């Protein structure tokens, strides 16, 4: 389903060690996202729907979605007021898609004012903790994890978490030599949810 286990899920890339949605048309298609546009000008009621699957069928899968959006803009002298948004706005990324990978961790970061506290979990440990607490399971989306956490931050005492996926590059010499022990050393490891 997801190809090689070392590679990110289809439609995602590892940028600076953090998993994020890729910007190519083919990535939007892989994530099941359609891009819609709506003109915000009073004189115009134009709406646009960009289907990435259709564009991939026409050989445009490697183009960036922003390039395709530019082609849909009008040439008005006062500028185009077409606003684009992806549908769904947040592409789903389920925890179960990330299991069985030694190079992947879930990071919960505190978003309290000026707080930089973060804790990392092995994906399987996170899923077990969610099940045990009755808050989720393998199908839980990574984007929803921050709202599921009810424990306050040990530093600032706020309950304001956000989650992201740390994705280590397994092609580096350091990873091949010592693996996860070196890459994730120095990070506070979470054991309970």
C-alpha cells in the first residue's frame, strides 16, 4: 500500500527531518486532495476546481500545484482575487501508516507562549497509549493528536499541543552506522499518553 518502508507515504516528503505534504500535483492526487478556487471580487463569481488525477493523466503530475493555480488566474488590471484552498484542507495521515519504521517518531510540541518543550514517541507506543486511555487507535490522524492530549506541559503548565512526524533519513552514514539510537538521542521520550 505504501511502497518501500523507508520512504514516506505517497504524497508526503521529509523536509528537514519533519514529514510534510509535498507540493507536486501527483502528491495532491496521492493524498486525495482536490484544489478549489473562488474569486473574492464583487464583480466576479468565478469558481475553479482543479482535479489532480485529471492533471496526472495529462502528464502534469510533476508540476507544482502553485504553478497550476497561476494558470487559472485572470489578467485583470487590478489583479486577480482568486483564492485557492485544498479540499480537504488538512490531508489525512493516520498513525497506522507509520508503524513498523525505525526511522519514524511522533513529536508532541507545546505551543504555549515562548515554550519549546517537546516529547517524542515511537508510533506503536503512541497507538498503545491512545488505546489504553480510550482516546484513539491506529486510524487516529496525526493532526488530531494535539487536541487529544489533556496533560499540561511540565514547563509552562498549558494544555496546547501540536503533533508532527519526525522522519529520519536512512540514507546517511550516521543512520547506517548506529540507527535510531543516535538520531533520536537527546530527545525526551514519552511513555504515556
